[in-house]
C-alpha cells in the first residue's frame, strides 16, 4: 500500500518534469552501453524515480529481473507507482549504495545515473557494486561534466552568485566532472576495461521560466540553492537567466546542450 503520510511532491515533479526531458535519453544510452537483452539481471543504484530501471526492465523482458535502490523513500514510492502504471515488474528497495541487500554475483549489469558524485564513501559503494556483479558484468555510470557545458545550469549558477547567493548546492552535481579522476576511482575499486568519455544531448523546455521552475520543483540538489532566491526577486532572477540563455531561445522555447561523462567498466572475470 502507498504511504499516504510521505510527501512525494518533489519526487513527482522530478519524475514528470525532469526525467522525460533531461534524464530519459541518458538512461536509454546507459542500457545500450551495457547491451541489456532478454533474461538479464540488472540493478539501478541511486535510482531516483526509476527511469534507468524502467529502460532496463523493458530491455531484459519478462524473463529478466530488475531492481532499483535509493535512500530517498519518496523517490522509491514514485518509482513503484510509475512501474505499476506501466506494467513493469521492478523490485525497488529503499537502502544505501554502500549496503546493497543482494548476494554476490547477482547482476549482469549495474547502473548509476547522477548518483556516484553524491556518495559519501565512493570506494565503499563501488566495492559493493563490484561484489553484487557477476564476473564479466558491466557497470555504467553517468555524471555531469563541467558546469560550463550545461548551459542552463551554468546560467542559474552565475545568476545566483552575482546576487551573492551561495550556489554550492547547485555546483554539487558537477563535483565528479574530472574524467581522469572518475576512471581512477573506478579502477581502484577493482574494475577493468574502464573508459570514460563526454557525450552531449540537447534538452528542450517550453520556456526559460518552465526550465527554472522545473529545476526548482524537482531537482534534488539544485532546488536547495534556488530556494535562497527571495520570492520578490524571482521574476528578475528568471529574466537574468533568460538573458544569459538568449542564444538558446527560439520562438520562446529554450533548447540547450547538456554534457555528461559516460563511464563503462567491467568486473574482472577472475576475482
């Protein structure tokens, strides 16, 4: 039964506003990178509302098994509801990435979209990821690259800081932008065939206002920074962001590039 006492409004905004426009295309790319096919067992770590798990479940089919874990119970609640609505069998659990409730060698592929940069103990979480993967399985992680390559986010960050508003919460999603550091982190956890490259996607919103308000409603870290803008200054703030994004506005619509580091690694065939 759904937990009626749980506030899922932010998770619902994340799933309805940001997932289709920003995250779904990356999720589909991740599942392709892992070559998910019928019968495979897959795990989505820091799954949020489950977009990668949903893509993996479709690819692995009814003979496969898909699980997703997240520490946020509201995200898990919305993920369960979305899977039920779409008729997908996905085993969602509310737990930490550094304490995975699975047996060793349980999965053929493990995914982590926009989560690795937030783990307080990345080495421990990656050790857990490696533990639950079968030999030869693939790990695919996606994190944002440099802030300046995500035009919309960079416009908001600079607009906040010009107003002397602390934007550390909006900078946090970009804290693992260094691809060499990302590769070294994963290699030190015992993975092999580790590659990391930057890839780009265009995202489109109905307007700058729709973009900023969507981030303010649903983006877990960024909304904490945007909440610091006084309500009376909100229209001027949106206008300032729109001025910075003028090259990306056409007929009122906003379309701008976002870049991510896409990491692919393999659990060694021999432990």
